[in-house]
């Protein structure tokens, strides 16, 4: 067999091996859907309310509200938010900022809770609120992820909202994503990985080396 034939066999073997590796690699997030609005969803001290349909099925999952004092996320229906309960006698809860890579699932650290609006008379989880000369909440000058859990077709799905808070009561929701497989954890900030592009990127330098070697042998 000539050197060209050997290179082709090596290339085909490499393609097969990398294809199998990519198909079985747990880090490839094939079940995630990612959404980026044409413009970020802004919030400010001005009174406003914006409905968020996380999976674009026509049902509001959360409402982002501002009343001039507090910026809140209000879960709708069966939706819940990863939150920390306010210290009694205060009511409500605070949206917890999550670092990239944090696992969002049914299992939470005991100091946190999956907050449901109908379980509390306040009915909202606060991102940030202005109090006298300061603010309360966990998002002052923070860019992080909010963990969410919503219902679709009667099944629960975990997801994240990417929030950038500028300061007191101003900021934006940049994008969001959710795991399409029910009851399946998602990592904060995780987005779909195009397996074909990854495979091609891995193949090109190796194939280039193989063909350079063939040219030296001829």
C-alpha cells in the first residue's frame, strides 16, 4: 500500500474515533436551548414589568418588575427561583447570584431554597432594592446567573438567567438557557456546543500533520 492510502486509512480512523468520542462525551450539552434577545432586557428604578417566556411556548414563566424601590423576579405558575429567604420578620426572598459552572438542580444547599410565589404573601424574589442611602439584595455591582426551574408540558426543567446589575436599581438580563431534558441539571452559563464544529476543529491540525508527513515520504 502506498503512503497516500495509509494516510487515508489513518484519516478515516481518526474521523470515526473522534465521532464516537464526541457522541459519548458528557460535556457536550446537546439538550440545552439558549436564547439571546435582540436587545438586553433592561430594568431601572422606573416602574415597569416585563414577562419572560423562558422556553418560548407562549406562557409567562417569570415577570421582571420594578416599582421604584425594588427590582424583583416573580415566578409564575409552577415556576421557582433559586433564592435565599429574607430574615424574619421580613418577607420574601433574595435571588441568589450563581457563579459560572454552578450546578442547577433539585438539590440545594440548606441555606437556599427553591422559592415559589404562591408560598409567600410577598410573591416575589428580590434582585436588588434601594433602602435609605444603600441597597439590599445580593446583586450590587454583580454579573452572574440566577437559577430557575419552570414547568413545560407538566414536567420541570432547570435553567439560568444571565443578569448584569450596574449598581443600585439598574441592570439587564443578557440571555438565558434551559435544559430540554426534564429533571436534568444544567450548569450556570452552559450553552449548546456544536459537535460538528468541535469535531472539525480537532481533525484539521491532525490531518494537516498527516499530509505533511506523507509529502515528506514522497
